[in-house]
């Protein structure tokens, strides 16, 4: 499984806070990017799954993830402000502040089974 999350950093935002937001959801990922965009690459969604279960939003998560399923890949969006607080909150990807765009390659079916 390869997880890549990308989020824009607007001029009014502190890049360190945006990096922190992404790290809250993907703590095991490797952070990169620049002053305009933060990127994290991870090999699992363990922390994400744990948060979904703790928040008791498995049904909502499954609905969003199944809709985004394309073969063995997923593509979905998370709210950047919620992520800063360590909360998983799915969006449609059209937030004015920019959302965390998540692409998962490989392991999609296993993830859905784990959440079922």
C-alpha cells in the first residue's frame, strides 16, 4: 500500500501548522513539499483506521471509500482544519481553504475489509 496525501498551503497559513495537520492523520508518513504544498507519503493507513474507529464513523468512511474505489486504488479528500485537530472529516474536495487530497494505491480492498 502506498498512501500519498497532498494539501495546499495558502499565504495566510503557517506551513508548520499545515504539516502538523497532515501528521495528525498520517503520523508514520514522510513529509515533504515546499511553502506552497505539503506532501506526505506513507506505507499504511493504520492511524487513519484507528481514528475512524475511535470516532465511530466506520459506516460513513466505508460509504466515501467505496465511492472512491477504482480497482485497487482510492482517492478521497479530508478537511484540513479537522485534520489539525486529529479528526477525520471527509469532504467533497471543494473547500475554499483547500483539502487534504489522499490517494491510496494498492491495498484498497484490505482497507475496506478492515473497516467493515
